[in-house]
């Protein structure tokens, strides 16, 4: 059918092959050039950075790993006495649970709202979806006060102080709360589109909701889960506002982004430190993105075959 359409409409075939390929390659190059420039700059000294353009280094390479060694382990200066390695580990400790927790909760909630009918389920689903209109910046301070002092009505305490501000749990919980509305909405639409006959056949065979969720819904929902995991990981890893607010100035739980922000001097000094540190921060998201992208495609094909 598509072949006949292409034969009757040759312009469409040209557009879908040659022009589309050129556009995709152009966009790819535009997005890749700044990253390549940052990568090359991270291996250069201050003198080389200020003395020549980064693309000239490709013709006359004079690279060194001293910038990465100084950023990771410290270079003896006041701003990088201990390096960013502890903050890099903090970012991993923050990002992994803050990605896993909302996905686990959202997947179970999406299945319950899509396939377990109870009174008020539609109202609950739309209420959760409506929470996306609440600006993130509006909820930071009230949520921080809730963590540190609890909630009171007059002299009556209705919610105890959790005392988790300045801990990793105080960063995991806000990221999980902020991610749930969109994650539940997207996974609900994905899970609700699964074949009803498959669900009914499983229940006829005696499977309960937990068995259906574990053996049918989860394998078929891998594409949706993988896509949400990509976005959530990138959001948490690149986040600075939530981490600064709920870390409460505690260096032991501060992510790498907060440390790199402190390296920016009054006159923008520390080019080598910033370029090496910035490339470190984008290397992990790139690895995760490309890894989960392949997993996403594999899961999509497996679900279609099943």
C-alpha cells in the first residue's frame, strides 16, 4: 500500500528520504558541535583556551588529563580543595532513588486507575493530572516548612515534622512528589491501551491483580517505563533548584551541580575547571540516554511480538 502511494506521489518519497535525512543530520551537527567544543576545551590549559579557538586544537592537539584530575581529586586551590568526586557520588545517590521511586509508585497507581474500577477512580485520576498546573517554585518553601516544622492549625499539630531537610531523603521525597502527576498520567494512558482481552483471559485463568501486573502489565509497559526513566533521570541529574532548597546548605548531600555553580568566579575564571566539570555532568546523562534508548526499542519490539 505504502509502495503504491510512493509511486503515485514521488515528491513524498523524495521528501521522506533525502530532505528528511539532510534535516536530521543538520540538527544532529548543530547539537553536537557545542558538546564537541566543550569536550576539546576540557583537555586544554588556561593559556590555550584563551589563546586559540577550540577547533584549532584538532589540527595541533596538545591535550592533558590534568583538568580532570584536578576537578575530580582537587587541585589544591580553595575552591577545589577536595575535588568534585564526593559531589559526583552525591548526585548518583540522589538521582537513582529519585528516578526509581516515582516510577515504581506511578506504575502501580497507573495500573490501579486504568484496570481496577472503584468509585471515584476517574475523579482521582483527573485530580492527580491537575496537580501538574501547580508551579514547582510555589511549593518549595511550603514543603520545606512542612519537613522542618510540620503543619499546625492554631496550636494543634496535624502533621509532625519529618526532620529530613538536609538529608538525602529530604531530596528524594520532593523529586518523587513532583514527578508523580506526569508519570501517572503517561503510564495510565499507556497501560489503559493494553488489550482488554488479554486482561480478561488472565483473570479467567485465575490470576489476581498482582499476578496480572507483574507478568503482563510490566513486560508490556517497558517502553513507557523506559521513556519516563530517561526524562526523570535527566531532570533530577540536571536539577539545581530542588537540591539547593532541600539540602539546606549541607555539603554532605550537595550534588555536583551546586559545586560547579560555586566555581564560577566574579569574572568567570576557572575555565579549565568548569569545562572539565561540565563535561563530567553531561557524560552520565548521555550514557543513560543512549543505553535506555536501545532498551526502549528492544522493549517495544518485545511487547509487539508478545
